[in-house]
């Protein structure tokens, strides 16, 4: 694998760009390059979706999890009419299991394609709130609130005629007073509503921004602006507060910051995807520390994407080009990885407070994979 990295950015429908790799101050011919790292990202056709794939290949075989001298056989998981085998984890990532330190854990998997006859159509942001799964079903213009048995309790998005363009939910967060903050990428805004679809306020974002993910911290809304290589901060009441970023590799710079999450200590975590790390800040945007650096090892990342945090402040990272979900402790020690052959290039993710369920989606995917202990 060459040390240099070059990746092709390609356009997708809806006016957005598919996540990819490097940039430079000069972007010509559809290719962006930074520093000396170059990787080629190819497209993979999966049904009607097109999903960028990383330069890592893996042999997906078996059904065994091995940790040290301990070997465990993983059983098949029934998901409706299909039966999906779980797989093994190894240093070569040749299957699908989870390891935490020296302990091997069994995870079952369930596939969600919709609910009660309603099929998902381009799943984007995922979140757990009070043990309910919130699903941003972008191209169906709605957010589903699913109970623990994955029946639909409520839907958000009945905003017909209120906005200039169709409502397209990309990311969602819930405030302490149970208001829903929903990133609407079509109208470049954040819709704040209650559980009855009553719009409380609209937070207008810069029209030239490329907002991707939101998170809430200490009365603020944090917004990643991918192509602006910056992170924005607004009051939850609406006014703009400030920003951090700019193209680069310094502590307060980013190259494609896609996702953001917040832990119980109000630490803001940003996936600085092209810099292959998670950068962490306090609520005033002072740099604190980072997780990971470029590579394939246990404590390394290659194009980190979605981030989630559980109640113990364990950090879960969609390690895109390593084709795994990496799990880190609060002291920034890598605890292990979750990998499954059906989840190639994990993009969107949420985790419950107890860490017992992880929901994973793929780019332009119409399915959600829920892993449970």
C-alpha cells in the first residue's frame, strides 16, 4: 500500500458529494490531493445504490471469534426471513465479530428494511434516545421513531408547504427539554420541532455551507460543514456564535470533518476524516486531544466517519477504509473492533447508553443493521 493517498470525489444525486479523500487548495479535474498520502477510491454498485469503497480488501470467511487462546463459535442470527451468519475477528479482519480487550463478545445482528410495510429510502442520520431508535429516512422526507421492538411509535416531518424545498433529514439530536433538532440538508437549515411536528424555530445555516451532522452541547448546536472544512456553533435558540477550522492538518484545522458527537463531559468530538483522526474540543472550541492516526493497527484509523458515544463515554468510530467499527475507552485506548461481512464501509451509526445495541447504516443504503449483545 503506497504511503501517498489520492482519492476521487464523485457527485451523487441531490446536489451532494459522496465522501471521499484528499483535498488540496487547488481542486481540478475532480481529483483532490493533500500532502503525500494518496489512495484511489473506487465505486461499488450495490443494487440501485452507489457506494464508495476503500482500498482495503478482506477475505470474509468462517464463523469463529478468536482472542488469544480462546476460540468461540458464533451462531447464526435469524432476521425475518433471512438467516445471517456472524463471523470471526482476527488481525487480518477476515470475518465479523467484536472484541473488547482480551474478552470476546458475541453480537447478534438484525436487519431493518423499514417498518409495518414502510420501506426506508436512503437512511442517513441515526440516534438512540430513551432506548428508541431515531432514523433519518432522507428520501422519504421523514424521521421515524422506533420502539425497542422496532415498531414505529411516531414520525416527524409533516412540514408540507412550510419550506421552499422538500424536507430532507440528514442528522438528528434531542435536547434536554425533548425538542428535536433535525438537520434539513435540502433547505440548509436546522428544524427544531416537538413530538407533535410543531415547528418551534428554524436555525438558518450559510447557503454556501455543506452541513452534514449536528450535535448538542451546553445550550449550543454544533454543525459540521464538510466542504468548508470547518465546524460551526449556534445557540439552540438560533443565533450564530462562532466557528473553528480551515483547510489543514493543525489541531484546529480539518480536511472533510463529517461527523460530530458529544460525551458526558461536554467534549466535542469531530471526525477529521482525511486527517485520519478524531479531534476533541471543549465547548469553547479549545483543542483538547485526539484519537487515532493514519494506519491499519488497533489504535489507527483510515478515513474515520460517523462517531457515537455510550453512557460510559466509550467512543465508537466507523473506521471506513479499515472496514470496521473501532471502540475506544474514555482514556483513548482502543478496546477492540466490530466487523461483519455484511457491513462493508460503515457510514452512519448510533449506540445505546448501555452499549448493548449498535445501529449501523451504509452510504445511500436502505437498510439498518442493529448489532445486539
